[in-house]
C-alpha cells in the first residue's frame, strides 16, 4: 500500500470515506473495503456512523495495528473540555482505545485556530489519538495553528477534485510538512463524465474514477473516495499499477479553472482566493 508520510504519520494514500454511509450499508462497506485491501478508514462525529464504522472494522477481522482510522471533532465541540469529551465519545462508539488521526472538522466561528489547536494537543497528550490534524483550514488558519501548536499537525483534509483548484493550499500544506487529504475527490461523481477523463480512461483501460484517484496520488495527495458498492470499492484502490503522463496530468489540471466548490456552508471559513 502506497503511503504519504508526514511528521511521523504514515497515511495510506487511498482511504474509504464514509460520509452519508449509515446503518448496515456502512458496516458492509467498511468491511468490504478492508477486505479489498484498504487500510485507511475515515469517519467523523458529524457523520453519525462511528458505531457502524467500528462494527465494520471488527467484522473485517484484521489486526488493529494494520489500520489507519481517522475521525473528526465538530466545530461546536472545540473548547478544551468539550473536545476531550467528544474524543472519548468517539472512541466509545468506535470501540477503539485510540484513533490514528483526530481532526478538527471545521474551524470554529467563535474560537481562534490557536486556541482550538491547543485543545487538540491536550487530547493527543491524553493518548486518545496517535496524530492530530485539521480539516477545511485555509492558508491563514494553517499558519495560525502552527504558530500555537506544540505537537505536529500531520494533515489538512479539504475538498479537492478536478473542478477545484487547490494548488496554493496544497503547497502551503506541504510547506508545513503536512499531508493533504482530498475529500470529495471525484467531485461527487460529476467529474466521472468529463470527456477528457473518459478519454484518458479508455486509453489506459481504467475507470474514470481510477484516473482521477491516480491524479490525486501523483499530486502527492491522499484521497478518500466514498462508495458502498463492493465492485467500485475494489476498483478505487486498484490505482497502483499504472501512471498518468505529464500530458494527462495537465489535461486534468486544466479542468480546475471552473472553480466549482461542493461543500460551502454558512459556517465555512473565508476560503483562499
């Protein structure tokens, strides 16, 4: 399994995203993914599926130390005491002693990035997570968090797909030695019908999803596609046996000029231009 390393963390380059997967469908997807070779599973308190993710992990029957499990703290639980309680609740639902990566899911609208990263430091020092990170952080927020942290921040998980140019944010993330983790890496499937991607897929004998995920990998990113379909789950991790040419990469890069952002809410930060 190809991994991206950052400040001592070794993060599998393809993971299973579980947003909007719930109930038995989630349990089966997680178990199927691990059976197909995934070793990176991503969940969040806000997904209301940590219990099912934990069940899927146990159903798969692989050693715990072979998995990389990520969960996230929502923005209304980022104060020091609230974050500690939230992390303890996540571990109880997952039935794990520790997660591998604990993220601030969205920046707080009331607390500074400095204050919330210090709270996350405290959770790590309690041993509830091996590594800490952030999600949906802009360049400014990354700089503020790094100025205040005593523990390395290993990842910034953000929306990224062929329709959204994150070149500057990815560069800033990498300057801090962090992994960039792409959620909605397929543009919620819209990019799969893009003619240039379909043409590259036909040329290489791959699926459009495999082409996009390989594009993320060759950009140095981690990608966490979501699927509940076993065949697609297997296809999405089968991206290590081919390579995109410089021309193919450039053709996909050119799609980013549309600037389409899927996850933009009232509580979102002021995005980088």
